[in-house]
C-alpha cells in the first residue's frame, strides 16, 4: 500500500552530515541519498555473490517471490535488482483475491524445493497474517518476518537472523538517532516489532500508536522522527507534525518515501526509496545464500543416545523393543547432520534419505568401512545382525565414535517362515522391530509390482505379436492422437538400437516397421519370472495362459521370492538414479528366435524404490547408496558397519567381488561372527533343527566338539585373508557357553590369523557388551589394507566359477550340466562373459550338500543351471538343487504372530 496521502504535507529539513563506516543492515548512510545507497548496496551484494560463486562454481541462488496483486511494477523492480546482483528470481503470480490457504499452499511447495534458497512475499495487507508469515521456513525467510526470525532479532542473534528489508530501508534513511524520540504510526506486526527493536538499538526512544489513537496529536507534536506505515487518514491534519520533523513512510510492498518538514512549505521527494528496500531484499538474499552454503557443509554430530537399562533375565525381543521409546526420526536426522529437505518421513520412526545428500557432501572424506560376515551357520542363525547393531551401539554410545549400521530390509518370507525377523535381537536390535520387520517403507512391494509388470508385459507382447499383423501392431504401438502420430522416448531409443535413425512414424519402410514392432521372443528362453514376498513352494512350477482369452498361448513358468528379483539386486548395487535407470533397461528377460537378447528397455523400463537381497540366491548385501550416504555422514573418523548374508563363503565373497566392484568402496576390516553352538555342530554335534530343543551337546561344556568345529572358523578366516582385509572374530556368547569354551575359540582364532578375537554379550547388555569388539575393530581398521579381488573379470565364465568353487568352497572341481554349459556359451556369445559371478548355493555348508558340515573336501561342485542378471551386472550359476523360492516348514513362524485387538499391537514377532 503506497502513502501518496502524505506527499502534499511534507517539507524539506536541513540535510544531515554524511557519516563514514557501515551501520546496521549493512548500510553506508549519507552517500547521495536513497538512490546512491541503493546503488551502493546493490554493488556490494553483487561483489559478495560473485565471491560466493567463485568459491562454489555450481551455485545458482534462486529467490522465489509470491505475489497476489496486480501491480507488476514491484515485480519488474525485483527482477531488475536481482539481475544486477546476479540472482535468479522466480515469480509465482497468484490472482488478486487469493485466500491465505492458497498462499500457504504455494509457500509449502517452495519450502520443499531444494533449488530455492530464499522466499519472499508481496501480498495485500490483509494476507499478512501469522499463519502466512510463519509458513515460510526460517532458513528461507528473506524478508525476516517469521516469528523465529523476529525472536532471533530481538534476542540480538544478529548472525542468525535477517532484518526485514523495509526496516533496513528506514534505518538507512535515518541519521544520528541518539537521544531522539521516534514515533512509529500505523506499523504493527512483525515489521513494527523489528523496526522498534532496530530504532532502540540505535539509541532512540520509541513510541508507537495507531492512526485512530486519541493521543496521536500529542505524540506527533513531540516526535523528532515519524515513521509511517500505511496511508495517513484525511482527518489527521499536517499541523499536528511540528516543523523540522523527519517523516518516513513505508509499506509492506517495499515502496517507501522520505519527506522532511522545515521552514519552507514545499515538498522534497526521495524517488529511489522504494528501490532501496528492494535492494535490501537482494542483500538479504545474498546473506541467506551464504548461510545456505554453510548449511550444506558437513555438520558435527550432536547425537544424544537413548538410555538403556538391560534386565535379567532378558525379556523377549518384542518386549524390549516396546519398552524403549524410540526417538522421533526428524530429531535423529537433525542430530546427525541431515538437512530437513534431505529426508522423507514415514510416520514417527522411519524416513528415507534423499540422494541429494551425496552431492552436498561430495567433498567430505569417507569414514571407515566394516563388513560383518560369519562362519557357516546353523539353521537358527548365529547373530550377525545382532553383532552389527551391538558393534555400532558400542562405537557410538560408549566410544563416542560416529557410526552407522547398514542393514538389508527383511523379507516376509523368512519372517513368517523359519528365521523370524532380521532386526537383531535382545538389547542389540533395531526399534520399533515390528515396523522394521513388517513392510518398512514398502520397497519390497514396489519391487514386486515392478517385476510383475515386466513379466506381464513379456507374455502380453508374445500374445499380441502372435495374433496381429505388422500393420496392426504398428497402429496400436504408435497410435494417432489428436490427428498426429509420434514415437515415445522409449520407442525412439528402440529405433536407435535397431539402427533406424528416423523420428517421423510416417517415414518407416515396411521392413523397418516389421523390425520395430516384433521382438520375436522365444518363449522357451524366458528367464524373467514373477515374484511374491512369501515362501510358497507350490509356485516353484506353474502354467500360465490357460484362460480362453489367451488363445492357446500356454507355457510353463515359476515364481521366485521377491528379494531374488533382479530389480532388488539392481537397487542394492546402483550408484545413482541414472545408473539405476540404465541398469533396469539392460535387464535381459529372454532371447529372440535368432538368439539375440531381449531387454526390459525393448518392452519399456519398469520404474518404482532400499534393499534386501538374499545371500544364497542373490548377492546378499545392503544397498551401495545406503553405504555411501552413511560413509559421508559419519565423517572421516566415523565407522559404517554393514552386514553380508550367511557365511563368509557366500555373503562376504559376493560383497567383495560384486558389491565392491560396483561401488568402488574398499572395506577397512571384516568382523567374522561365530558361536560355540555352530562350532560344536561343525565338530560333529547332532543336527540343529529350527523349533526343536537343542541337544545336551549344545547346552553342556564340550571342549572337544568346539576344537574340532573350529576348522570351519579357520576356513572362513582363510577366505577373508584371500581378499587382503584384516579380520576380527566376534564370538557371540550364549548363556550356555562355558568360559573355557569361549577362551578356546578366541585362542584358536588368533592362532589362525585373526587380528583379534573378542567375546561379545551385546544381546543381553546392549552396546556395553560389545565395547571390546568396538575397540578391536577400531585398531584393526588402522592396519595396512591390501584389498584385492579374487578373480579378473576378463577370465571366462567357467574359470571364474571354478576359482570361487576351489578357493572359497574348497571343491576339487566343478561340473556343468548340459543346460548350464549351453547358457554359458549363449551369454559368452552375447557379450556378457566379463561379468562377476554370483553363486546360488546352500548357506548351510561350504559344499552344495547342506548335511556336510565342518570343512568338506574332495567334492565336485555341480552347476545345474546358469542365469544372468545383466542389469544388476552378474552371472548367477545355480549349484545343485538350489531353489529361488523357499518353502514353508511344517510349523511356520506365523503360527505365533497375531494382532492384539485391545492394544492394536502385533505380537509373536522375534
């Protein structure tokens, strides 16, 4: 709102003498009036921004301005000053009469836009409510009108607040205020409060009132300076203002004018005053940009660990989880240095981290990288997840070292089948464990949908090609829409792959149309299977296409478990969204009838998105992106602990040969988890069966069984040493283990080449029970690391399989079935021979026979089939009778899982 009403009643006063030096709001007063001040401020802001851009070459600071009126002169002035300074401005012009809710909706969108560093409002007076002003994120509040910014200003926190541009402009025009009385009329709210704060700081005595106040005449008569916000009513005569009074008018639209009363009754106008306020806005934006740059730097952690009070006897996992109140995820994110726009919150305890963090912290050195692996386990598992959590608890809460655990998302197959959840256990677990184990953020379901969409596309394409002519297919694939026909981006990419460099659908020849519309998939070569996240043995072999509508197209197919999907492997191995898109497109789903591969991008790439691949039928490691994000967040002296599935012969081997190749990351140390129970089994103890009580050999001291079983531990240490990485053995101690058994295992482990061997009691004591392990890991991570891969990718596929079989499993040799050999020949011919190997093998033995414990030797490893995950980037041989769809046991875990209708809580999880 402009104050034209005051123009006819203002006269000049004696000019004030110029003062050197920089005052509040970055001003340099007395340099030729407001116009000169605006030019000076603009020039200084331009120089400051140029310096910031030199230091940050990719910087493009953007100011967003929401406008809800029809006066476009302010918009043009903003653009002019922004261009002079070097800022990018985007205007959101809303219709006059827009509601507060409509304004707030626009504000919230811009709050979440990572490309916008500043946000300003040009609104009618009626829309400047607390609701609107406080909707602006404080860190983007260029006009300094939010309650948080105002509070910082009043408290004197000059480094962390911005003075409103209109207030800066007023202060720029006022000279020596010491001892003077300043009356602020018609200026309330945030601007009025900020103005009075700044005036008092300059030594002025301030008064305020509204135009209708009964004491207005008296206050005007005694004031040395009058600052007017809004339009003077006609019933307020000029004579109320004493001669020589300095009067400044301003309004929220950043246009203000200065008039002086003096002996002469004429009017002097400072024409550039409104522009001065906008120059101040741009100066604020430059300051905000500098603060934004600082906010993007690595932040020191301010993590406050939750208190842990272990009970004895140790309660159930779910009781422990519910007894601890988890920290709100947004609070945790702030404590570890994540920015508010870098997380996407799911409820109170879960969030996803945006990949923009990697760009923000690209110059931050990585922390130490630790892999937790294990010996060949019993069917019950030996506690790698528990060790992973306990180690991180010890590092963070007890040694004050920044650390992260990177885990795989649990599959519902094992959760409801035999194994139960994968959140760790006891006082070393992820909480809330039911949310972690059941769905998490739904990524596995998204992968299932994307996988099955592609499977449906394959069968549908075969059906349509079998029942339509080239012309009919072309008309349906490239239809006429609104009188025009055009190729989609996916179709143009297919044309380029076919060597057809045309973009106009009307120019293709009949031969080119035939090549374009027909994938000619050979149904017998389809390798892409449907998936479901359930253990269902009856889906291992199915028949599809039996309905009459499928016109006799019937074929045998199968379901795999969802976490065996190549899409899951891609998600775990991808390094960026672009990399993921390319990998998804490269997935080979079948061969055509000429023996050439048909890929997902030939059909149209499925897009969905964390990771949970199995280690026995996939590569068994959490995502590369999770590791990379964590390594940046912990800082150079921090630790990231991730887990490889099952024994070191499976999960760790794939971690090194597949995941490390994809990520380029080098591990600092391996933690090898062992239990006395598993070692006794490998030493000749009776079978261990899930759900059945343990035999007395496992609950009573038996040093001979332990000593004999340490052969498996020694073998896994040797496997680790093949890769040149230091290994620390973590002995996960159970209450039935005797001190003599524990000491014996640690002694043999050290003698066998482990850097250290440490007993751990994190399950019952939390992080305190893994402090010695954490100290050993910290020391080992500082040892010389001579990491190397096990084989060269240039070797033939069969030779790479043989190296893994002989050096890792201890096999005498390998034997390929005719089917496997045929597939190897096919993949080699298609150019896929230089990929790493991902063996699909039982996790219960070093051999292909689950019943052979200890360290089997002299066996021939049978390779029954060889498949390829080209998008994920590996060849996976199937060893023996390995299935990619687990089955349910006689008594599955879901017998014990139920919903309590009174508490509305899930019970029975473990």
